[in-house]
């Protein structure tokens, strides 16, 4: 429960199933800040339309990242 310090999500993103739960955990101002960041990187709303905040593809929610040319993309992201 959010009231006890929990969160509306687990190891995955919000997607569409928990979209309305974002209103429980975050204030209007916090949600607007998140959407402003999304608009800055996706001004035409082409990425994950209808979802609250897109997550990095093949990132921590999948527990893996693809290595290309010996480099790990987004090396600063914590891995679980």
C-alpha cells in the first residue's frame, strides 16, 4: 500500500494497467513534471502512446541489457 510507504509498481513499468494508480502515489505537480520530461524527449508522443512513462527497452524490468561492440548501453543504470 502506498499509505505504508509502498509503490504502485513492482519490477516493471506502469503501462496501462496501473495508469490510474499513479494518481494515488503522485501529486498533480509530480505527474506534470514526469509528463514534461516525456514531452521533452518525445514531443510528438510517438513512444508508448497512452502509457504514463516509457521505460528503457530491455532495461532493469527485463533483467538484462544487450551488449554491442563490447559496450553496455546505459552502464550507469543499476542492475538487479
